[in-house]
């Protein structure tokens, strides 16, 4: 399998061996299986923080069902929409080799599933192991429509670490004590920032530091001498989060369905969309220990939810024995502790030498950040409640992405339908400026557009992702659909190719699908464009993608069937 992965990440061989890869990977799995599931998206009464709301869920569950498969297996999931909103499901981190029709972002790879309609997602998972997740990719339905996707090793194979005694998915979320769709609709109407959440959650429960929540606090079991594999997922809509457990060390062994060189820490940091696999040992005196999570907030002067969610790590021998004693509370970093975030991020390494593209065909430089639109002449003041009578926006390279609304970008590309998007997305900022310094107000208003960037099949791509201080600098979790990529470097200030290239790790960088671009800094990613389709690249703070911090990488077909996207399925939703 290492040889196959090496081939895939080497541009010289990628286009030649793509078809062979799929065949060999399938054969290497002792018994590849097809897993059939049905998702029903519907409104379900959910009580949190003393109130009951009709919440959009999957199969009546919040969070939704956990899907468990093996490397090499195929997933078939029929999604029926019984809610009153349009919906799609994105399988976050799945590479979707040639199956872009199953990727899920609305109006990018498909039209949404309308109420009372259904769509069947079908795709194979090849060469990935670890923890991913699935979530809605329509409006703010992701606030409650999400669940874990666990990919175990192929049958007959094992983890690259001692098998744990138990495994536990931990999904971190955000809860609004109102309808989250109404929250984003109000923000869209007024042009202001949306209301922050009322609570964070662990596996759907806020924990006993909130009102009316003590009975529902999530319990994570462990026993003395045991090892527990925690699969931690940041499912929050808009907030990077710290995560820790009182008196317990966390050994990080994987992230985003890729194994890592293990390292030990006391705190995790996850941007929305990221996953981290950690081992914990039952090596403390039997008792109750709080598992706690709260915000990492890098943007200055921005409102955020400063509450703390908790679960309880409970040793089995304490089941009847603590007489109401409170669990031990861990220390959490300060909300703006960027030093802890940086130290954690720089600890990530692949377990061995990897084949990072060294020759680059496409060298892209993307500035990311917020902006402010002037109030249009026909808008009343109540529709321009951003700073100084403006409306919030966001952009990449000064282009604020606008979704089409009558056909998906992938459909338009596949059928050659003109007028839906253009392919003139800039490879670098239109204007060079002091990205992390005092930015001229003339640069604060981006240009709206549905612009994509075209990549030839097999091209070796480097993207520099540069944060900007327009309005405010911020840590941006940037997610690329359809690909994993190597994070070869991160740093602060303005990226300088001559100086900063010497910092590149081209030996054992981590393989991720979501990179946290540092506040007032930059990150550099590399990958081979060996998967044809229309792939969304966007900030995973959902308010930012709503404001336009996104673009589409349009990877052209290569030569022949196995380098071309599959035909669209017959039940692909119509607009």
C-alpha cells in the first residue's frame, strides 16, 4: 500500500497508474464490502438549554448516525429530504476519485435535494484510514446535520499502533438556542455578522456547566490499564476549538484520515472540519475527569461564544462510588493563545518519508480574508448594519465567490453549458500589498463573481494561502474538496518566496484536507491534480463561505476513461 500511495503522490506516475491503483487497492482488501444506508433529513424535537426546538436531524438523531467502513469499501447512502429546506450531504475528506457527483456542495457538484425528493450518493473509499465525517452543505443546516465517518484498516490489517481496548467518536459542535437558518438569514438581510452560538456541545450535549444540561452530559468510559482511541471531530460551524482532558495526556496518531508520527500533548486544537485521532491511557486514579472544549479566538474585537462544553471521562470502577463529587476540571489555554496553536500545528509529521511534488506546474498565491461592501444605493440603512453602514463580505484574491442558482458548476462544466461560471480566477492577487499590515480602505471591497481556476490533469500544484488584515486578521481553516494535500510550511507575516522556501518540509509533511492558515500568517500546500472534477476550496467557518471566501478548482479530464469523471447518475437532483 505504501508503494501505491507513493505512486499517487508522484506526478510523473500519477496519470499512468491511476486506473491500476483502484484495481490494486480493491484487490488488497480481503473482502471489500458495499454498505447501504438510508438518511432521512427531517425536523425532530430536540431539547437543549431548557428549550425544545424542531431541529433538522438525520434519522431523528443529533448528531447523526456514525458510519463505519473499511479501507477499500463502497458506501451507498440514499438521502430523502423530509425537511422544509433544500439539503445536500458532503462526505468531508473523502477523495471521491472520479465520483465528484457524490461530493455534495450545493450548486458546485449538484443541485440541492428539494423537500420530498431524494438522491443516492455512491462512492468508494480507497487508500484512506482514520476519522472523517459527513455534514450538510446547504445554508447553515450543518449546525445540526452531521455525523462521524470511521474508516478502519482493510480486513486482515491493523493500526500502526497497538490496538486500543475501545474507540470513541467525539464530535464537537455549536448550538444555537433558535433556528440556525433564521440566524444566517437575518445576517444576510442586515449585512451584519450573525449572532454567535449559545453553547458548544460534545456528542450533541452541552455538558453540566450550562443550565438544564446536567442530565444529558456525555459520559466517555475507560478503565484502569485500558487504552481508548478518541476520534475527535470539530463539527462546529464557525469556531476553532481547544480540547483537553483533566490529568490525561493525549497521544496524537492521526488526522484527517491519515496516520501521523505520534506525539504527546495535553491540548488539541481543531479548526472546523478537522479531525484528530488520539490515544489516552487509563493510568490515573479511578475517578471522574472533565473532558473540556472551548473557543480559540484569533480575530480581534470580534464577538464569539466564550462558554465551555464538557463531557466526563469516567473510570468504570467509579460507577457507584463518588457520592456526587464533581469531576476534576482541566486547565484550558486562553482564548487567544496563538502560541499553543502554533506549537501544536508544528508537531505534525507524516510517519515516514513521503513523495511531495518537488517540481511545480501551477504556483498559485491566494490571499484570504474579510471585506466590507459599501451600502448599495437602493438599500435602506437596516440592510447595512456592518461597520460604518457597510455589509460584511469575504474573498480570495479579491474575488467574492457567488454560487450559481439554476445549475451546478460541475454540470455546466461536464455538459459545456456557457454563462454559469468563468475560468478567469486570478492565480495571484490583482494587487500586491502589505497583506498583514495596514491595508488601504480601497482594497476592502472585493469583486463578486462565479470564477473558477482550471488545472490540467496531473499538474503539480502549490498554493500559498495568505491571511490578510482587511477588517481583521484571523485563523482560517481552508478545506479543499476532492483532495488531500501536504502542508509543507506555515509562518507569520507576509509570505516571502526567497526567504520562506528554505523552511519547506519536503521530507515528512503531514497529509491533510483542511489547513488552519495562521492568523496574520500563511500556509503552503502541495498536491497532484489527479482527480478530475469541480472542487470547492473554501474557508470552513461557514459564515465566511456564505460571505464568499471560496473558489472552485476545475480539474480537467485526462486521457481515457480512468482519467475522466464518471457520467452523472440518473437521479442527480434537478434545479
